[in-house]
């Protein structure tokens, strides 16, 4: 409980306002997985769940991170980390979810993937725009793309906190669903291009640092 005092027109007078708030929910409520990426050997450990990720193609651990250590991914070496059974990360057009990552890129202008769930969805950078794509599991074609409406200039060798929040379930074809992107905590305007089709839940793999569908890789560092 807090007590605040604010001066009125006469400095000798004070208006006393009492206000209070309570927070009873666990801060991890609804959190599926959280990766610190602080490891220097072994798997990438899930701090809140059981979705540890296996390293492939020499992904570098122990790089200097935004918070402690991080992982470095080379697109030339096709580095990525993966959970073979990614069923915990199945999202569709009825889902509400948030994806959050600290990232630093070594190159700009390329199509780079941060997070990908099999033939289901991916989050990454396309033509210097943040993009969230859903994939039609029946045709393997992109069903719907949400992306920032303006070009996002991500400087190389600079840490950014990249976030997207998706609010779904409003209709069957994404017409009224929405995705809000944030860069370093600031909201960025977005647009949607409906490409038809419907999303089918799939098990399959969950990848960090590449797209399982297109074989597109992140070229830089990922943390938290």
C-alpha cells in the first residue's frame, strides 16, 4: 500500500491519495519454455519446462551475451538447436501467444529465422522487416504473414529485444486476428497479408536459429 502527496495550487495544501494493487499470479504463468542459453557445453536447457534443445553443426556456446552467455549461429555452417518433439510449441489461428528473444545479427538484408515450429509457424527477419508466418500444413504453403509495416533497420553487431504477441481465435481465416511487434520495448506498426488456407496442428520439431521448412538460418547471436 502506498501513500502519495501532491501539492495543490497553494503549496501549503496537500491532497492525500491512497492506492494499492496486488499481484497473486506467478510471473511464470503460461510460460511454456525459457532458455537462458548460458551453457558452455551440452544441451540448451529449458529453465521452466522439459523442452531442452540439442545443438547441431557446431553451434557455438559461451559467446558474450546480452545477459551472461549466449549462443552464436553461423548461417554458413547451418548452425541451429532443436527439440525433436516440438508439440509444446504448436500454435494456430485460435492461439494467443508471445515470442521473445534477444538477438544480434552479423548481416542485414537477408531472410533470417530466429524461431520455427516445423510446418506450423516461424518468427524472423525478412527484407529488414520482422515477420511472423503461419504455414498451411496441408499444402506446406505460407498461410498468413504478419510483418512490420515499415522497414526495420537492425544494425549489425547490436543487441535488440525482439518480441511478437499474437491474438487469435477471432475467426477462421485470420481476418480479424492481430500481431503486435516490439523492438526494445517499443511497439512497431504491422500489416497482415492473408494468403488463404488453414493451419493444422503438427508435432514435429522446434528449431532456434533456422527454418525447418526453408533451411534459412540466423546469422548472429541469440540470447534469453
